[in-house]
C-alpha cells in the first residue's frame, strides 16, 4: 500500500488523524494534513482505507500497488 495526500484538497477536518494517528497528523497553523507514513504496515491498511473513504475533501489516495 502507498498513501498520498493532496494538501490543496484538505479542509482540515482531522478525521484521518483521529482514525490513524500513526499515519496522519495536522499542521499546527492551519490543520492541513501531514503524511507521516506513506507506506504503513499491513496492520494499518484497513484503517487507512477508512480514513481515505471518509475524508470530506477527498485529499487522501490509497494505491494497493507499491
């Protein structure tokens, strides 16, 4: 799995951080997503997919390749 984020689409809702704090964080100044781990371990895959699916800005992309 490879995770990417599009900061331009991020609205700072923080749902991804609540779901997967080992993979996502937010910038202090504006709440925009910070990707901590672009290749999370298998134990994180399900929750990362969920974070991507509930992201209100559709800022998180998950690729099963790579």
